[in-house]
C-alpha cells in the first residue's frame, strides 16, 4: 500500500520553506532554524512540547495548545527530522539553483529569500492559504527567526530535535 505524506514531498517542502520565509518579518533564517520550522509546519501539534518556550514564541502559547493532533502517530520526532534531512537538503539546493534563495548567504548557513524571483502566483497562494490566517502560524512565522539556535538554552536543546552539545 502506498501512503502519501506531505512531509516527504520535495515540492511541498519547497512551498513550506518559501511560505515560512515569506510570512516572517525577518530578512533571513539560520538553516537549522528553517529545518526545525519546516518540521513544525507539517506537525504543528508538536509545538506545544517545546520546553521552555522561547520568549519570541511565548505569546502564541495559547494558540499552540489549541492545535488538534492528527490521527496519525508520530513515533519519534527526532528520527523523523533526521529522515527529512535529505529532502530538505535537496529542496534548498534546488531553490538556491533557481536563485530564489540567495546563494552567497546560504554558503554561510543563512537562508535569505530573493523575493524578486518568486512567481506572483506563488505569493498569491501564500495569501490564500488557510494556514496563513491561523493565529498559531502568525505567531510561529514571526517569532521563529528570532529564536537563538545554539547552546544549552538554544532552540535545538528546547525542541530536542537536533544535537546541541557541540555547539560553540
């Protein structure tokens, strides 16, 4: 039996990346922050398990707790993000090659959107997407780029999704 899930769809991944970047007020994201944000875009019900919640996301805590869990079971989020790594890497490489993501910044691990190269129809789809009007998404997309990534109190540690012990 063949089962589809959007988290393993490279085209859906590209849409998620661009939607997050476009919806954020930040000029850029650290690559690992975008990877984690992409994970929570697909599995938003897991946001409420971030402990402690970063200050930039704390205002949305009420909305995060109201997200209904899906019918599917997520066995191990850390393993799932690891499995998504290949899709995320190939997707970002494709966006860089199309000059939608700035190559010079990405070489330093920073993802910055080149809005001039995004098709207008795609921007319209961001505005029409029902997720854009949800309060949890508004808080998440605005606050996620402001989160500190590294160290014991960084986002990697708080989510438990990526290794942080060797950060500098």
